[in-house]
C-alpha cells in the first residue's frame, strides 16, 4: 500500500510510520518543518506539508491508498486541530483516498454510567481538557462532513504511552475499554498495530472505533 502520514515526527506518528514500513508499505512521512526530517524513520519518503491546507493534502495524498493523521497541536494551540481536520477532509474530497485519524478519548463514554463522557467524568485532569475538547470537535467535524471521504477515527484508551509492541489489543466502539482491573491503556506501538490493521483490512467506515488491552 501507499500511505501518507501527517504528524510523522510525533510520538504516535513515528510509530505509525515504523509499523507501516515493517509491513512493507511505501510511506510518505509528512512534517511541517524540514528540520525534523532527521527524526523520521529510515525508509520513509520525507516531505513537508501543512495538513490544514487542502492543496497540500491533495498534493501529498495524490496516488495514495490511505492518509493517516497523527498530528497534535502544541499547548495553547489546540484550536488548530479542527483546522487540520477540515483541511484533510477538503483535500481528500473526491479522491477516493481513505482517511484514518488518531483522535482523542474524551468523547468515549465511561463504562457503567448513563453516557457520561471521559472528559466530563470525575477526576479528569484540567490541563488535558483543552486538547480533549479539540479532539471532540475533530470527531464532530468528521461526522458532519459532506465531502464523501471514507474516514475512520481511532480513539485511544485513557492511557497512551510508549511501550512494547505485543500485537495484542481489543476493539471497541464508543465506550472506553477497561481491563479486569479497571485500567484503560495501550502502548503507542500497539495502537499503531491496530491502525495499520484497519488500513490493510478496513472494517470501520465513516465511524469511530477504540482500542485497548
């Protein structure tokens, strides 16, 4: 497959690129600043581009099978995530290229509640709220899109950290996945496994899904 990854130098983005390369795919790794080319995994084709610019998205998505976005704005610039999402949807409109988005967990519902979302649940960290709400806006933009793009939105569990690639995960839909001890987590490596599994064998179309151990 031919895959373009926006946010390719980020914590999740680098692991997505690595997973795709390991599977033998042709990967175009996109960053905003060429100074970050050195942070990209060897074997990827490095390119610069702005995911909020539909023209850049169209250029970097041309001839590809899938575009993946793992972009995360800096603290204080969370509003940029919506612009990125709108740019991706507009840039891929009418191209037939699939869009996979690494989103947020804030809009997932908490198990055992009447639909309370993670971001509105007890003890949710105040400093995480801006990015959580931005991710909620990101998902809403996908759901409201009239561009006809075949998208899928991956919400991680509560804890997403660097770790081991086990190749093991569970799939869910709109409820936060927790294990028998009540933990909700996955490594960035296994999140990338789940994302590439979806890219290779699509199951989710114009909908959200989640993963966890």
